[in-house]
C-alpha cells in the first residue's frame, strides 16, 4: 500500500460543504450497511471517508459562496 501522493494532497477545486457532507453520509451508510467486503475495499472506504471528512471541514472554513 502506497502513501498519499502529491496529486492526492492538492485541492484544486474546493466544492461546497454540502457536497462533502453528502459524501460522508454516503460512505458512512455504505460501511454500516455492507460490512462484509474484502480487506482492501474496507480500507479504501475508510480512506475515502477520512478524506471526505477532511475536505468537509476544510470547506466549512475556506469555501466562498
């Protein structure tokens, strides 16, 4: 498993907080409703949940309507 590369660390387009909140809710629901997945996919989902939560918090602070 690799580390986060430079492209993953860049935010080129910051979307509104509602978008990221929706993504957080979707990943949380999928994790809760579909627990029987491969270890690799379980880790991918956890990573995406973490990433969307981080972007949500960043968006709350810096998104300009």
